[in-house]
C-alpha cells in the first residue's frame, strides 16, 4: 500500500487530500472544520480527517506533497517588490512576517502538523502542475488538452499542455503580472466585492448590465493577442505594489472611484460587471482555440480559479473546437492538494492510471460523513424534535411533499462535497416553480444580495428538456451554464423587455423562474443515480408530485460562513434562518416543532436584506 498526502495552505483555501494506491480516499477544505471562511492556515483538521477516513497515522504515509514551490513564489514576491520600490513598502512589511515565520519553513510546519511521526521526504510540485494534475488525472479521458487559469502561482498565471495516460506535460505559460484571474479580481474589487470570494457575485451581476465598456477595456487595459495571450497595462493596477487592486488611473478611466462595499449597486456597476465578464469570456475562448490548435485533442481539462467561471466554461463547450470538457470540481487552490497527491502517484512514481467512464472524482463527495446515530445523539442532546424514517422511500416522499408546498429544506446526506459547490450532500433545496422563492431564499435563508441567482439540480435524463444541452451531456459538478429551453419561457410584455438593472428581477421569465437568471441562463447540475443516490431519488419523487424534475440547489450556509460540515453546523444554520425543515440522514426536523425556534433566528441580517 502506498499512501500519499497532498496539502495546500497559506494562501486562500487550505485543504488536504489523501490518495491510497492511486485511489482518492478523502479530500476537504480546512474552513469546513474551523468554520472560518476561506481559512488559509495550515490545514491541520483537514489532514486529521483524511487520515481518520483511511484509518492511517502520519507514520503510515509514504509521501507528503505541497501544491507549490514556496522559494520560487518568494523569489517572485521579492523581485516584484524591488521592481516597484519604494512604492510597495507597506505591502512588503505586511507580507514578510508570515513568510519568515511559516512559508519559508514548510518542511518544519508539515512535520509539526504530522506530530513528528512522518519520517519520509516532502515533495514540492509547481502550482500549475498541481492544477493540471487535478484536472487531468481524475478526468474520464485517456488523453486530453489541459488548460489552467488562475491569479498567480509561483510565476505562472496560466498554462496549457497535454495529458496522456499517466503523464502530463505543460508546453507554455503566461507570466505574472499578466493574469486573467487578477484582472477579474481587480474588477471584483472595483465593483465593491471582496477579492477571492466575491468573484461569483461579479459573474452573477453581469447579466443585469450592458457590456458597454468591453471595447474600452480591450483597448486600454490589455493587449490581447490572437492566441489568447495578453499583456496588461499595469499603470491601471495596483496589486504588484499596493494594498488595493486598482490604481487612481483606473478611477480616471471610469470617472469614478471603486464602489464602497455594501453600498447600493448602480447601473454603472452592472455595466462594468457585464463588460469584464465579456472580456474574460473572449480571452478564455481565444486561449481554448489556441490550445486546440496546438494539441489537436477533442478533450479539454480545466482547473485554476478562473475555471470556476461557469459562464465562460459553457461558451468553451458550445463555441470552441473541443467536443468534451471536464473541469476539476475544486478548481481553485484547494484542488491543488489533490493535484499534488495524484501528480506524485502517476508522474513521479510512474504508476499506471485507470480511466473511469464517468471520472474518478466520485461525485466530489470526498469529505466526512456522519451516521444517523451521531445525528440522533446530537439532536437528543439539544432537546430537538425530529421524525426518524427507517425507509429511504418514505423519507424522500415526505421531503418531496414539503418541497412541493414551497417549503425550504436543508439537506445533509452522506459525505461532504470537496470544492465550493453544493452537489446534494450539503444543500439547501427549494421549488424552482415558485415566483417568490429566489427572493425569499436569498434574503430570509442565505442573508445575501437579492440579485444572486440560484442553480438548478435536474435529473440527468431530463436535462435537455429544460436546458439547451445535448441529450447525453452531463454537468454533475455545476460548472457549466446553459440557457433555459425557449419552450419553457413565459411571455413578457414590451414594457418588461425594456426594464434595466435590478428591475429585471421582478419579471417571471420561465416556468421555473426561481432558477432562471435575467438572461435566461442557469448554472446546471445534472443528477444521476450512480453519483447522487438518495438525492436522485428525492428528485424523482418531486417530479412525480409536481411534474417538474428540477430543484433549486444552493450551498448549505449563510452569507459569510462556510458550508456546513457536521450535524451541529446544520442544526445551528437551520435555527438561525427561516428555513422550514432540516434533513440529516434519516432524521427530519420541522421548524415549527422546535422549542423556542424563533429566538435563534438571526433577524439582524434582515435589516440589511429586507424583503421587497
């Protein structure tokens, strides 16, 4: 037996992943255990979980890998600070303590985290090698082109190459500071959202606007080549030397300052979002076309933070020459932990790779599972009232009835998802046919901005009936956007068609309005019995009751908090919101049956997000 632990840490989403004899045994982000969103600290609890799942100790590990090369990254930081000195002095002094205390001493930190029991060597892969390995090795392809796009690793901000059998080879890369990920993050900052977590919001805001600045951006901000490579005009940006993403020159270009966080959104914010989204898609398509020309492959594997831009992914699938695309569900830095473990197993140790028909990611259900005994013991300790169902069919029958009555249900089943998307393991579910559900779930359940769209889960065999997808097309990881079928649209008036900005939200556009974005798009998850088990059965029951094979599926958390991990996390979130029901394994809790339930609801959030 060969056990390999992969670690990503100290930047954005720390994580750990364990591969045993080439099989992915466990993977999880540290934030899910510590309850600190985007926790970047050493992933001690994630490592401990992975070892418990495999029933191993640190002494049993054969190799431990880290997802980038810290000395190369430190070299880039020093060269960048020197190039901009003395401008970057504040940023320099903010960054150095952590580097000098931890990041330059990673073997020591990892040895400490493994209790001193691990005696073998540490392996450091390059950042984009880790991304590439996470994209190709679990994919369902014997051979494929590989494209990685993110903010920055050591020096590279993007790379492409090819994977064949048990090997990957990267052919070219784009150097820092010219970065598609950092360009998008710059406008995340400029429109008032938090960098490294608000990019989803920027993408969701884009359909409310008009891409009126796209040509100006392409003319002023970046010199885009035919192959998708580009150079940024760094005079508009401040991320190399300062504590902000954009400079005063960007303010002059747009005739405004960056939006203050939590201040009202303007039409200009929406137009900027639409413009940078269009520019990003243009770059992604050009790069994909170039990669296809260079590799000749029909298959494409994607990873890196930009690969979470599911609108761009959808366009690559529809408009590029690639016939098949597979995207690592944990495409960001967390996925680097998995990538480095798989890179060591296949590339460095030379072990064969067995390609699986779907993929080897196991639905990305790689996190911890809590059995019903643990759940019932916790609920009993809290004095909670719950109904226990010994039969799965009976449970799904009851929950589907609640959903058909427009109740909002917290759904915690099986292993937790690895990656940012809820896929039916830790989800909040609702009826997509409801005209009010999108606003209610955003404001009374998620406590977040009203413009944020919700994603649909749809039975795989019915996906093409509701969305513009091929009959055999899958999207199990909710990483592709497709249009709602025109046959499902509802007529709108000429007056409604002229509405702009957030007024678009008030228009019912389809027979599943709660998951139909204002541009008729949806971030689709296809659900099948092999990957999704009980969740698939629930959807089938809901279809039998409602005639609709679609559910709203959003992550089981509230604004500012990580996705729930344990029954305790789920129960706390359930009580703190206006959620109607909670399902944890075979236990069903109804809000109106809980003692003093109303005392737990976090009404202070509703002041920020009042219902219309």
